[in-house]
């Protein structure tokens, strides 16, 4: 190819339309780049918000452990939980919140950017917006329970109402939290039943294992045992429990005697409370009752029982009607009174035959003297 032929081909080629490139394509590129930058900025802000929710998980663990004025150390001293456990739980909560907010922000930015790109490509997005409005109205009515569940779960995570491993009381479901999501919570109760509870249906939450717990014992003590003696017994029980490393580590304070909770004719109930680590109050209660029983046995003190007197009679049957009538006639020839023992010994209770005879005799007498 000669130089003249090449020059003729270049001159005959169509000119590049810079006006077109600087119009719609440039706007589309700007929209895409702007969406990417905005998504990155939102992720940075969400990451900072998650760090604020975590309250101390951001930064090196070494500095957090050495800082005796940090919130983690203060909570550990107040609750008795290891700082590592507190940081792990806060980190998990921050991760859940950050993941949810990042997903929502990305979806919103992508949808808006896609609509703007379609508009720059001269597509009619009015039907899309109208359909989106209809879908939004339908979701507002049909999926309002789902939105309620997610919003409730989101605020539960932010406020740290409970987490996996906690023992909670949600009303009908009481047990240990095995799974906790933004839509539902899975709880395993004492019988092994796994309850799935929607977060939107949770009206109240009773966390039995957050921070610290308290073992509350109602001990019946008879009136022959004084309060000073019970305090001595409690001190001996505490010394016995301290020998068990598991029980001693679970107790955050010595047992506290609140006082007499109630009284009755046989005994008085003394309330004793022990501050423990979360989820360990039941173990401490069982250990205290076992040690208390042994200490009472050593001192010869018995647990008081309710005094009851039970009077039992045999029911009348059709077969025993005739013999009962005969025995009633025999007893009517006497003085109509059951035999009583004389002397200082107590009188025995009347037998079943005597009770039936007395009942037949009283029922046979009418006001008019007719039998």
C-alpha cells in the first residue's frame, strides 16, 4: 500500500463523534463511578458505626487489655465475666450490624444507579417506577410482619438484649438461645424442645444470664433454731462450698441472709441470696442445698414438716349394705355410742363400722319422728 492510498483511506474514514462520547456515555461512567465511591464511603461510615456498637473491639487487643479504665475491663469487674468473652460477644454483635447495614446500603445504591443508567440510555423508566410503587404498596401490606421482624431483630442486636448462649425468658419460651438472627430467635428449653420465635412477636425479654445472676433460696427453719445459729450454719456451708473450685469460681460474693420471708405455725422461711456468674446460679443453688443438708445433719437439726391429721373412711358399697344395717341394729340396742377407753391413754378413733352406724342412725330420724 502506497502512502497516497493510506492518506486517502484516512480521509475517507468517518470522524469520531466526540459530542456523543461526551454526552450519554460520559454520564453513565460518572454514575457508575459515583455509585462505587458512594458505596465505599457508606461502608466506611458503617464500619465506624459498628465500631461504636462494639464499644472497644476496635484497636489492638493488647492495648484494650492493658487499659484498666476501658469499658471492657469495667464490665468485667462488675459482672465477673472474662474480658475475652465480652470482646468476642461485642465483636460478633458489631459484625452482624455491619453486615446488615452494608447489604442494605449496597442494594439501595445499585438500584438507584441502575435506574439512572437506564434513564441516560433513553429507556422509559416510568413503568418501572410505577411497578416499583405498586410492589412497594403490596409489600407494605403483605410483608409488614417481615419488616417488623427485621427491625425488631436489628434493634435487639444494637441494644445487646441477648446473644447466643444466654438464658432468656420470652414469655412462652424460656431456655438457652441457640441461634439468633435478624428475623427469628431459636431457644432450647429445659425439656429439649427447640422454640422458633419471630423477633416481631417478642414483647419483653428477661435475660437470666446477662451481667451477673443471683441464686435465691427459701430455707424453712423451725423456731427452735435461732437466727444466730442459722448464720453460723451459713458460714460453715460457705466454707464447704469454697473447697469446690467450680462452685467457688461461680460465686461472686458470700451468701447474704435477707431475713425472714414468711412465717407459719410450724416454721419460718429465711431467704438467702448469693451473687453468681451468669448461667451458674442454679449450680450454686444445688451446691448450697446439698451442703446445708449435710450441716444440718451434723448439728442434729431437722427440716420442719407440716403437721397434718388425716381421717379416712371406707366408701359404702352395695355388697356391704346388709351387714352394715345389721351392725347398725346391733349398735342401736346399746347406748348408741362407740366404746371408749378409760384411763389416761388417749381414746382411739372410731372404726369405719361405728361411723357408718352413727350415720345411718342420724339419717333415719326425721323431724316428724318417722323412719
